[in-house]
């Protein structure tokens, strides 16, 4: 099999995000209801759509800009880190809460392999400091999104 180029890998990110959103929306009672129940907050479907509309738009914009050499590969590594972390968070929270976190299926089957593909093929193209920074940035974004959802 021919090795994927960084720009080809980047274009795997938006469809992965879209499939994950579909999984979160349709699995069980839906991610927003699960999140509301587990964390005792009022996270509505509109909140879910708003957060993910912004996230998806930013993701697509980053990939487009990268494709036209208008942004650094660091942002692709950061998205890979964010997706990989999200792929780990879903099953972890499912185990801790003894509930099924909608999105776990695509988190494990799509986000983890995509994150690994990015770690294997994109990370070596970055200086060491940017590799670490992309992981930290992905983690911080995951945390910020969770806190925004918690406080909507």
C-alpha cells in the first residue's frame, strides 16, 4: 500500500469528525442527553449543535488552509492530538461512569486510528517542541470544550 501524504491525511479529519458527530447524535439517547444526565447539567441539543458547528467549521477551515499552504502542519498535528484524546476520553468516561458515552464507537474505531496515523506520519515532520505543544494544545481544547458544555 502506498504511504499517504500529509495533505491526504489532513483530508481524513473532516469526514472522521462528521462520522463521530453522527455517532454522538444518534447513539443511545444522544450525547447531549447523556452528558446532561451524567454531569447533572442542562446541555441541550442546540448546545451540542452550536459547539460542534463551530468545531467542524474550524476543522474544515484548518484543513483547507493547510491544503493551500496557508497554515502550518502543526495545526494538523494538534487536530490529530485532539481527536486521539477524544477517542480515549469516550471509553474512559464510559468505564468510570458505568454508562455508554455516545461517540465511543467512532472514538475507538476512527479517532484512535486516525490519531495514530497522524502521530506516525505527521509528528516526525515537526520539531520536538511542536510535537509536545500539539498534544498539550489538543488536551487543553478538549478540556475547554468540556467546560463550555458544562456551563452552557
